[in-house]
C-alpha cells in the first residue's frame, strides 16, 4: 500500500515517528525510571518496555500514531433509566459506544504498510500518551489526559507499528492545556488524585471497596467523565444512567450479550453488580434495600451473595 500523508477522516490528528534509539531517549526524558505508585499492575510490569520502544519492538521501523474522538465510534443501545430514579447507576458516556479496543482495529484495517504491521490500542507496551506528545499530536493536561485542539480530551489513542520505513511526520509540540483548572475543580474526589479516581475504583479495583472508597464512587458504577468533560471544547458522548434493576435481575447471559461490544465488558458483570449494590446501599431507600435482598436470593456468586447480605443489614 502506498503511504499517504493525508489524515484519515475519523482521526482528529495523526503523526509518524521513526522507531529508533533517538525515540527511546525522548521517551525516557518524559517517563520517569519507575512508574507512579498508583499505577495498575499491568503498567508496572511493562514500564521498562514502554520506555524503550525500539528495544521492545526491534522489528518496527515506523510508528503511526493518531487520536480518534470517542464521538466517532458507533453507538450501542443499553438499558438506560431517567435521572433521579432510585435504580439509576451513572455510567461514563463513552461506554455507550462500541469499545474502542474493538472498533479501532476495524477502522485502521485498511492502513497496512510493509511486510509486518500491528495495530495497537492499549494492547501492547507503548507509552501512548508520551509518544503522542513527542509527535506533537497533543499535550498532557492537568487531568492527566491527552489534550488536542478541537476535541481536547475526548479522544483515545490508536497506533500502527510497521517494518516499513515511512517518512517521519511530526507536528509542532504545543502545550494545549491552558491551566484553567476546570478539570481539577470539577473532579468529585480530591482534584484528579489518581489514588481516589472513580474510574479506577469502579473499573480496576477488585474485591470489596473500603467504606471510604464506597463513598468516593457516589452514584457511579462505571467510569467518570467529570475531569474530561470539564476541559473547554471537549465533545464527549453524554453520560447516562444504567438501569440497576435490569443489571441485577436479568440473567448473566443476557447482560453479557448486551454489554459484549462495549467498554462495560472490561469491568465484567461481577464488578458492575458490585458497584450497583454499593450505589443502592448508599441510597438506602426501601425499594433499594428490597432490590438488594431480591438479588441476594438469585445470584450464583458467593462474593456478591455475601456482599448483598452485609449491605442489606447495614444500610
């Protein structure tokens, strides 16, 4: 395939980097030698690999990197419920779109260069935000998200590694963050403190949450868009409320079928139901307590059955 410098229509910005020791040095200048203490396990394990792309991918000669707005992904119909309902569980808007891990490979499938070509969307040890910054696509804002002019932080990063020696195409490196602090001021928990991030608590943290963590997630059962949406100019899919009665009382097979192509599948049914129980217990109304009790009688998960009992008697 003949390489074109024209940006694909679905991307906000794109660039091409040469994968070599110079790129390794540039990455290492930005990424510290050790990962932040709040980093999830998969990030800690792959940290050294992320700091040396030419060593991690010795076969690659070029890296095409681009930012794609979430709004450009296909929408998915999910069982929503109105704001203010006792059974409403807040979900980040991007989860109402096809999971970008699934959609991006299809979107990029026609962009195949060289003999070996791999599409990467959070699936390989690449320091994607750092590389996007080096390429001039955007800059990392106070909310730790990649900011772009026009779409700001409402996008995800997709990359293509290839053994083809493509012409390098970089954009001027500009700090697009105006330091307006709106992301920090709109964060529900401690001004974008990663250790108290609602997204991390609802999507990554397994097992039971502490009393403090349950308080931090509030009404959210998946993700949180507050700091991203607060960035001026950002255009994100609208947050929505998932019907918690549907989530808890519908068969696991049907729920799995419904969320299969969405980011909700990443958390999995058990984690979503755990979060739903915390939201219902926090409200503590008779109908919420009754739903918790009903669920405890139908669930096949011993963890969720015990959690339901504990929350029912303590709420």
